[in-house]
C-alpha cells in the first residue's frame, strides 16, 4: 500500500534548492496528520553529503541516487531514477518544486506512473486517510480550485518556490540515509547536452530580496525605481506589462506567469493589480501601493495605499533617502 | 521533416475581469485567441519550414469553435489542420488530454512535435511532457531557440532555466515545448488567408483513435475537482490621497516603523 509523504529535493550544482526545503516543511505538517514519514528523494552526482541537510530540514529518510548521469538535469535520466525509486517504495504523496526542472520532470513522471498531477499548488491539506487536497489558482487566479486524486498513487503536486515555509533546521535530528541504485536504460538517452552556461542576473534575485520595489505601467521611467531599490537595499520587480514591453527583464516579473514572491515589504508603483499579478505577491508581509487610480484593485490587498503619481513619489523618495 | 504543432484555443485571460459585486468571472465578450506560447511554437515550426522545407501540421483538441484557431494557423502558413473533437473527450484532465492528443499524433506520425510551454488558462505546462511520455519520445521543455543542423540532421535547442541555459542536441523524434519569447508570430499572410478557406479542417473523433475508454474524458481523469472558491481578500486597508512629497514621506515612515529600512 502506498505510504509516506515524499519530496523530490531539487539540487543544482550540488546545492539544495530552497524550494526543496520549503516542501520538506509542508511535508512535515502533512505527515503529522497521517502519522507517516517524510521521505526525501535526492538525485544528482556527488550529492551524498547533502543528505544531512535534508534531514535537518525535516526528512526522516533520504533516498539518494548518486550517478554521473545525473550531473546535469536532463529529463530522461532523472525520470528513470525517480521512477525506479518510486516504484520500489510506492509513496502516497510526491511533492515537487514548480521550477523549470520540476515542471519538466513531474508531468513526465506522472504519465509514466499513470497518476494525476496538480500544478502550482498554493495550499496542501490532507485527511487522516491520506487523501490529499491540492488547492491551486484557476482561470488566471480568479478562482481557487481544490483538486484531489482519489484512486491513483502517488498523489502528485508541484508547488511554486516561495509559497511554503521551511522549518528551522535541527542539526541534532536523526534520519536514515539510503543509497539507491538504478538499472539504467541508456538507449533512451537521446538528448545530448552540448554545453551548459550559467547566467548572471542583471537584477538581484527577487525571490530572495527582503524588499521589492515593483513597477508597472504607471511608471514612466524605470531607472529612478532601480535607484530607489538600491537605496532601500532591495531589488527591482515588475509587472508583466513592462516585461512584455521589453522595459524590464523577465527575471523581474512577478505574478502568475512570473515568480511568486513573499518579501517583508512590497512597494507597488503604478501597478493596477491584475489578478495574475496579485497571485504572485499577495503573501508579502507588508504591501504598499501607489497608483493614480483610487479604484485600482491593488488597493484591496495593500496595507498602505496611496493615491498619487507613482513616478513623482519615486523621485521624492530618492530625495529623502 | 514533418512538424506537428499542438495549439490550444484559450480565452484571453488578461481581459477577464471579476464582477466586484458577485465575485464571479465576467467572461462575456472575452475573445478567444491561440494560446501565446502555442503561437510561438507555430512560428518556430514555420521558421523551420522557411529554412529547410518542413511540412507543418496544426492540431488542436476542443469543441467545434476551436476550428477558428486552426483557421488562423492555416492563414499563418500551416499546411494541414486537425481538430480532435468528441463528447467522449470532455472533462479530461491533463493526463487524459495528453492520452487523447498522443493518440491523434500517432496517426499523423510527425518527426517532430512542437507545443507551447503552457496555456494561459490553466498554466500547468503538463500536457506536452505527458504526450512525449505516451509516445515514448524525448522531450525538451522551455525552448528559447531552435535550429536545425543539416550536417548532423539534428535539432539544436537552447533550453532555458531560471539561472542558466543548456544547448541541447536531439536527433530523431522528439517533442519540444516553446517559450513565447522564442519567436514573434508572423501576421497572417493575405494569400494564405484567402487560401485557408479552401483547405479542409480534418476532424478526428473518438472512433478514429485507439485508446482505452478508461483513460479519457472525465471518467478517465485521475484528478478530480473537489471544490472551487472565489478569491478572498482579507488584508486591512488604509488608503490616502497624498501629494508626491507627502506620499514619499509616508512610505519612508511606514518602512522605518517596521524596521524595514
């Protein structure tokens, strides 16, 4: 019988990704209800020493496949490794970060396992029988739909980075580390990596920044906003409108088709607050909105709303700081 | 080279508004469009057709009115169009949808399949990889650039990640999901607009494909919608009308108060 709450723990260059630790946090809460174990699946090359980190963040057992075929992410080797471990242990729940890796691997796996997959969940609940309730935004974020997968296992879900909270690490916690071996079908590896290039981001990582200065259509010139973001030791974020217009880079986009952020402060300048944008930032601790339109939807979620000209306010703030 | 492009007709969600009184979607009069990522996938296929003489086939699954999306694809330069439409397909989740589309594609036997990365109405990005798995062919997602290397008879694809990119080579059959930034879709060609009327839209129904009824439609979908709820806003709101100087001071004060600066 399918059992335990599993997390696919994404690593890049041997570095555990934040979303994996966040998922271990929510997995811990789910496992509490069902009285099951939290199991981490770690796939990569030379990653065995990272297993302890996963234990500290909530895993009871870490299953590791360490193989040179997994040194870089390519779908088929990762799918084979994950499939082989899942078939062996039959998880009840499998959570995967909704990154460009997770959103590639998860659907491939779900089809191979012939089970359901719910994308980009923002909330996960479980009942005592182990039935998972996966809530996600639907219709561009206008509605929430709660999805279940009653008759197939594992119940699979991807979760956006920044949505769940990681636990404080407990380095005294005990956990089991199990090394798994895979019977590879190398003939299936048809995609060859010619090269892999890391890109430096021109803007600070908006998922990590504590404060975001976010700009939208109502801001005429982005440079003063960038300056303000620096002065506030934050990062520049933007709405889809400015990314589409080529004014800001895609790395800065917040919302349904961009990134989900939850900084300590989110200052929205000239952003009207389309539902797709709000879906990506409403969990921010403190939201300030500046807009000339007093009926802009952004004011419905702002802690501090100011009806004023955004470009002018940015200039005035730069003067004060 | 025969390239099949999977396209989806979607409501233009950026134009969907909520009724502030009833808290429901106002969908009336919202126009349907070809999903933006899919349109970029079509453009990528048409680019290859221009360069190396590929045959481009557009396929969609949906109700009869989705034909409009195929008409547009033909007008952009696609050679053939197929619609998969049947009551038996209704209510399919992503896995069931991918099962149906994979069965349709198997009949067309393309060399390469292009899909958009994700659709703006569902945002799941699942159907492409699931089709690839059903067909047992490799996938490359998040494609930011696609070129054909004549000498090596292989596609060279730039695969985008959040913090890096890979240059990948794939020869033989494969499925590629395309980012909308890959290519700006061309306008419909006047000649093709006229000619598309003469082209037939081929219909593929339940009877034409070989799939188990247990794997399609609402009944064949592993995931079920348990409930839906309108979005609730519960933050405490304070809104002031201020001149820029006063506004700047108010924001700085509020940030200082919370020790954020």
